[in-house]
C-alpha cells in the first residue's frame, strides 16, 4: 500500500473537513460571516484537489468535475443569500431558484460521470429516490399550489443522480463512497424543502441548518472523491 500516494490524493480533505465542520457549526450557532467564508471555500478546496491530481485521470473527467464544483460554489453563494433573506419572501424564493439553477450544473456533471462510467439505474434505487422526490413534490405543491419549473427541473436531476449513485457497481470503496454521497445529497435537499415549510422557530431552523449542511458537505466530498477516477470494473447495470 502506497501511503504517500494515498495522502497526496486525499490532501484536499485535510483542509475540507475543518471547513465543513466550521460551516455547519457557524450556521447552527448563528455566525453568518464565518459561515459564508467557510462555505464559499468548500467547493474550491475540492476543486484544488481535482486539479492537483489531474495526471491521474483524463482531461475530460477533470474538466467535468471542475465544472460541477463551479456550479457548487455558485449555488452555495445564492443559497447563503437566501438564508439571510426574509423567510417566505419572494426575494428568498428567487435566490433559492438561482441556487437551484447553479446546482443543476453540478448535478449534470455528476450525472455525466456516472453515465460515462456505465452506471445504470437499478429498480430498487430508482424507486427509493423517486419516492423521496414524489413526497417532496407533494409537500411543495400543498404549500404553493403549483410546481416551480426551476425547482422541479433541479429535482429531476437530483433524483436521477441519487438513483444512479445508489446503483453504482464499481469497486467496493468507490461503491460505498458514491452511494453514500448520493443518498446524503438527497437527504440534504429534502431537509431544505421540509425545513422551508415546517421549521417555524429559530431553534428549529438552526436544527434544519445543521442537518442540511452536515449531510451536504459530507455528500459533496464523498461524490467528488468517489467519482474522480473511472471505475476499474463496469458491472453496473439495471436490475
């Protein structure tokens, strides 16, 4: 086992993990400036790791991951602005839509990598992701009365990415990383929607922020590191 090589490939996590903890803690304890600074460094830190190890993969794969992380960074900015906007206001809704549009770029990049690697949805994984998305859509419709085309489009991308992630049939290490990342990403976005409609007090909103950010930061790292390199076997397929 090449310990030096492993450390080199995972060096970005030495900076990412403290940033993730700081981001989550700052949101829960109400420190908006610390939250903004640490959150805006999350995607660039992972992108730095991707660029630093670019010799380990194709140029196309590196570019796809980098573009997905650009979408992450832009989405993080808009979601942070929505967090400080008046609750249930039109401005907050517009900022969430802008964030969802940026995150759609992220999800499209992750989807492209999964499909390129030969991953195809398994019936159980697709059913699980579809059930969660259907529940969230029902909650959203009960509150707004009509579907939001931007959020609906993002939801379709997220559900597809999660279904494929849970279907990954690569090596055991990659499979665990990608499947857990895809599942946690779904949990994180579900918590945003549920919290938007059900969290009524500052305490409840702080709890929701902790759930959203802890699952999101973990999911992003797991997916990026799980998908940085092409799988050595391609046994993924519908089942």
